[in-house]
C-alpha cells in the first residue's frame, strides 16, 4: 500500500467530503469487482455493494454505518455503474434487510481478499510488533504500524481498542524479555544497588524513578 493511504486506515465511516482523487483511488473497480456488482438485482443493491467494496479498499474495515453518502460519491457511482442513484442515501435507506447488508460486507471482503484475523495471525502481529518496539515505544506510532501490517496482509482492521491491546502485549513482552536478560547478566549485588538508587528520594522529595520518567524541562 502507498503511504498516502495512511490517514484512511481504520476509518469507521465515509468522509463527509470526498475528492476526485479519492473517488478514483478507492471507488473505481476492476473487472472482477464490476462483474460482482453488476450481478446484484436492482440499482439499490448495486450501489450498496459498490460502497462496501470502495470503503473496504479505503479503510481496511467493513462499512457498518453511514448517515449520508457524499453527493459526489453518489454521482460518481451512478455514472460509473450506469445506474440511477438517489440524491441522498444512507445504509439504513439502502438496506431494508440486515442480512443483505451482511452479505454485501462478506462479498466485498471476498472480492478484495480480506479476512478477519485469526488467533495465529494475532500472535504473528505481536511478534513483529515486538521487533518494531525495539525501534520505538511510541504507542501511537505502533498503532499506525499495526494498521499498516493488517492492511498489507489483507486482514480486516479491528477496533482500535483491540489493536491497542495487541500493542500493549508487544510492549509487555519486550519489557519482560529485557528484564529477564538484565537479571541474567547483571550481578545480584549490582541489581540491589540499582533498586536502592531508583527508589531513593531526591532533595525535592520526588523519587528518582519518577524524576527519570518525567520529560526534561528544555
């Protein structure tokens, strides 16, 4: 994937406004995708499936809710698919049956090759994140890196809370491994001196550990 796609990863809804570039990048369809869309019965279902495919390509997540589809997107899809589109559309208006919505989400995943992350793949993500943690401990950067990894492996980007728990697991794993290595290599007497120094109080009453954690004033 291209770096410019980063801001779209993990989106939960369509942007309120959409540019010509975004329409071309995400809501233009290859032969297999177009054939799948054209097999749907009725313009409404063709429009719905096209929205799901484009949004999944944009964000790496299924489209679950949208209050209103941008007018530019409706016009673009109407012209591209040669169908009649409403002036204003939402998922609730497009789908009277929840089953159809679910089917379109599944079909979008299948045609683009996306799947939900398995437990085995979750452990793989923790392992590669552990290597990335060696370069940065910034949780936001790691969160972004995890989204990239999921998208590149055609895995649906899960809820942010779930990704944060995976990042936390990678950080905990690295800290546990580093602590075990330190305890193996450093003599016990030295470790005891370090522990005493860390918990000692400074002249201002602050513990040395808290002082080390705080950011420098300048």
